[in-house]
C-alpha cells in the first residue's frame, strides 16, 4: 500500500491502537485498510452513502487480504452502525455541516461511541458550534498542511456540559488559537486577510445591520492582531 497522505496519516495516528473503529464516508477505504494492515486496530467498519464511493470501498476491501476484519456497509452516517458498535468513529473529508447533521440525526446513538475524530473539509465552525451546544468537549485540535491546503482535525467525545465559544474560537478553533508555531501564524494570517477584506466592504455602509457586522469583524481583527503580535515575541 502506498504511504498515506499527511492528512490521512495524522488521522490514523489519532485512532486508539487496539480498539475497533468505523470510517464514515470511507470512499477508497485507505484509512481502515492502513490501520488493519499495520495491525493497529482489530476490526473496522467502512461505511459509505454514495453509490460510486461504496463500490470503490467494496472493491478496495475485496482486493485486500483483510476481508475478515473489515465490513463494508452502505447507508447514511451512523445509521449503518449499531449503538456503541465500534470504539472510535472517524468522519473525514466531509463538510463540517454534514458531520454536524450526521451527529444530530440521533444524538443518543452518537453518544454511544467513545471517541470521534473529525476532519471537516469546510465549515469547521458549524461543527465546533454544534459540539459546544451539545456539550461535547474538543479534546484535541490539529492543524497541518497537505497539498498546500490547511487541514484541521478535531478529536471529541460525547459529553453533556454545553460551553460557549467566542466567534474567533468558533471559526479558528480554541486549541489552534492556543498553539504557538509558524503554521498557526500562517493560518491566522489567512483569516486576517479574509476579515480585512470583509471589514473593508462593510465599514462604510449606511445600513445599521451592516455597521453591526462591520463592528464584529473589527473586533475579530483586533483580537487576531493581538494574538499574532504576542506569538511573534522572540523567546530568550
Ligand atoms: C471526500 S470523501 C472523503 C473520503 C475519506 N474519508 C478521506 O478522508 O479521504 C467524502 C465521502 O463521504 C461520503 N459521504 C458524504 N455524506 C455521507 C453520509 N451522510 N454518510 C456516509 N458517507 C457520506 C461521500 O460519499 C464521499 O465518498
């Protein structure tokens, strides 16, 4: 098997060794096949909604010698799994809003799994907000670059104490905001540019709602600048 991409490798590294896992939206099934090939998990379920991706998943598993350890299923989100059937559930490469919708379809069932690894391709903010409202803690947030794209991975688990995220924490991620490295700075600059552009488009509007929005972007810009300046301090 070819080496995993940095994105899939980072996800694989977060799966708990020795425990079963399910890959929701598995497509090529590379993640569960890698984990089984390297004897990192004892059993896996690869689940797909789309016809083409399901056929791809099935073909990839059939051409491996791991068919006794991996089941391929077709269906929507967690509906293909029994409650608590696997320890870890991975949802990678889906939109943050799709991941949130999969969880919200049946929070009781979602709450029966031990650990979740999410890699939202877009709209991570929707997922963070949903987790916060539901009281699922964000245990780890990893930022990396793959193929010149920023990738965010969120590790969570069922919980029941809702918490508040401020707008910057929702959009960028509280764990990422706490980090101090060059990649984080590059990531924050991307948001700085985006917010600057939006603020410039809003600030001269005479409409009250646009002024309010402009103010919220100005606040986010000020905070981002503070964080960037603080993380730029040389260390002695
Ligand atoms: C971009 S692929 C990601 C494949 C793989 N997980 C990865 O990260 O490389 C996203 C896959 O999620 C599947 N998908 C989308 N919504 C789904 C859902 N509600 N339930 C299961 N699979 C879904 C799509 O069919 C697609 O194959």
